[in-house]
């Protein structure tokens, strides 16, 4: 069955709901198509966040919760993503195009004191939405394999930052993951009345922590600054409950099973759904003018129950580089001089290995922060726009090559809200 599934998966006939989060056929494995955990600000810079401390007082960093020393305002962000994927495989020279648009980030952050900052965030973490149909004629009979998947895994986060002194800061983030993922494989033969179905339901309620630290040294004479940051995610305190059923049945209606006989049924749980992750980064820049950073992320492999069997993810890593440039915010004659321009690139050695090939990913990114008319250097509110262009997968061994263009749009509303004004 595994061999048939791989051949079906890498060939033709998959159907993806255009309005769901996931458009990649590689979402069929494990917990689905994982969305990189970031905002438009960091994704436009290739995903760098570990050594990124914003020069402006309106941007809260959830990637490394220690990096919020300059955050002084209340910030509300709403962001949406439009994914455009273009697939190709050498199997029958098949091509396909899929699109989806979804709400990708909601967050609110505010300072509690000059040293303590807090933020709340919601993001979709991963998603499944696929349907693969594989027909094969043997001795006049048609064997049909159908593979379906659906569901979304979401994350809610609470982050706290503490500034120890002018150079050092620490932070912590609590991550709660919740959702349901569903996979179904049905096999039928045109000469048989019954369908053989393999069904997997994953119910996920998982909790872990991210700890971060940062160091920043600023040369007050030249306004040049060096930033170093590190994070680690660990401490799973819950698990994923998996219900697996192998049964035979027929459909009395389009979606109504009848005459079901259970052949095998298993219930398992695992606590390694989201294993150890770590990141380290270094950045260098000039105050309120430009910044450049490099970052390495590591994620330990894990095992996932999939169609009643164990599927192993490999250790993976991601290398990112990026930054931003602000020409001259005090030039009020030129609006373009007050725009923040962002750029970045990344390479990711994927955790998936299929048919002896690693499913890797790389891309470039860019974006702008268009300040509102009333925005100032101390109240940087505006329209965020970002774009990612890249490639995932390979054409080797009849696998799928995925080219993608992801567009991101959002708003950052920042001001000194929720504070009592004092008058003499």
C-alpha cells in the first residue's frame, strides 16, 4: 500500500481545495504543510528573527521573545497570505496550479513596564487539504486507490520579554497547539462490492515552551550595532491521540457508509509531535538606517503514526539571511525615503525523504512597510506588504517540483494605547 500511495502521490489526480490553507501535495505526510512561524516583517527578510531587534518601538518579535528591548507601544497586527503554487512532475508530464488565501496572523502586544513586554498571537501552524486518485487496470478489472486528507493545526502563543540591562535581555514564549487532522485511503476493485478503507484521525492538544536570549552592543559614536540571539523550543507536556481503523464497507449514499466491518483498530498517543528546535543568529546594522542578519535553525526529527504505520521525519535545518533599509525617514519631501525596504533569502533542508530524495526548499523574499501619513519614527504604523518566491521538491524519481509565489498583506496599528494620561 505504501508503494502505491507514493506512486499516486507523485503522479497525477490530486485535488486541493482552493480555499484551504494547504496547497502542497507534500502536506499528505505527517501533520501537514507547516507554515513557517513568522510575521510579514520577518518573512520578508528571509525568516530572520533570532538576532533581530527592531529599531522602531512598534514591532514585537515573537520569534525570539527576548528581542523586544525597543518595543514601547501597543501594537495590533492583522495579516493575510495568498499562496500561489505551480506543480510539475515528469510522470506523464503533468502540470497543475493551485491557489489559496487565508488569515495568517493576529497579534496584540504591549509594554507592561520599561523592562517587561507582553504579546499574544494566533497563527495557523499546519494544514492538510488533498485528494489523490490512482486508477490501474489489471486483467480487465479497475483497481482504484483514493487518498484524502483534511484539517488544520493552529497555535496560540503568549510571549514575555525582560530587559536585564542595556545589552542583555531574555524572553519566554508559551505555545499551545490544537486541531484535528484526518487521512483516508480507500481501495476498491470494479469486480468487488466492498471498499477497503484505512482511516487515521489525529486529535492534537500540545503545549511547549520557547526560551530566548539576546545581546546587543551599540557604538554611540557611529550608531553601529551588533546583535546576537539564540532560542530553544522544548518541553512537550501533552500528546497527539491517533485513532486508526481498517475496515470494509460500501456507500449507500455519496458520503454515507453502510455494512461496515472493522478488520483492525488501534489507538495510540505520542508526545514527540513537536520535538526539540533551536536557532542562533547574528546581526549588524546602523541605527534607524539599515540592518543585516544571518540565522541557522535546527529541528530534530520525529516519528508520526500514518495509516497505521510509523513515518519518520529526518533532522532538518534552515539557513536564512536578510535585513532592511530605510533611506531617510526625516526627508518629508519624499515619501519613498520614509519607506522601510526589506530583503532576504533562505535554504531549508527538509525533514521529508521520499523515494530516496530529500524534499528541500529555497527562496528569496522582499517587502515594504508603507507608513501611514501620521506615522513617525517613534510610532511606526502602516501597511505591510511582503512576497516570497521559491522552489520545493524535485523532478527526480517522478517526484513533484513545486514553485511558489506567496503574497502577504497586513496592517500594524501602533500607538500609546491603554495608558492613563497624567496632568499637573
